[in-house]
């Protein structure tokens, strides 16, 4: 279920994640959206890798999405995607990618940019 949050109300969404970790990176303090399924997938990933999981991007407001070159239909703007930095150690890197692919319906690895995009939308 998609839920709306205010950036000034930092609410615990799961064992390891607070709502503000999913807010837009722009400087405007506006409401943002997070799908419960995304939080669940992030928590399961965190449990499996047994280390902190951070996001370089989660929710993006439409303006910020345009500014970073995101597509208009980006799942970030719908609270259904996160970008996760990859560990530098190749063994941990491979493990994080494999675990993400086992959890999230869609994972796209950007090796050259050192992160993976994970979202909750299954592609056919």
C-alpha cells in the first residue's frame, strides 16, 4: 500500500528503516510517498546481507526526477524504487546483487556508476 509521509515526521517503517530515509533528496520539504512493499523488500535485504543498507535515491519529486535525468514514468516518483550503492569488495558486491535479485521483482545493476536500482514492479 502506498503511504504519504511528511519530512518533519520521521516515522519508523520497519526494524531498520525510518521514513525520512525514503524522502526526496531535493531541498524542498514536501510530502513523499513510500510503498509498504518497497519497505518490506528493503528490510528483507538488510536482514540477509546483515549490514546497513543505504539509498542514494528513493522517492523523487517530479521536479527532482527531471533534474537528475529520470524518466517521467520513474518508479522513484511513485515511491516504489530505491537506488542502493554497491560495496567495493567484489565478494560482498556480488552477494548484495544476488540477494537483491532474490528479493526485488526488478534489479538493474549500474556497474559503471557503482549502484543498483531496485523496484517492486515485476516485468513480463
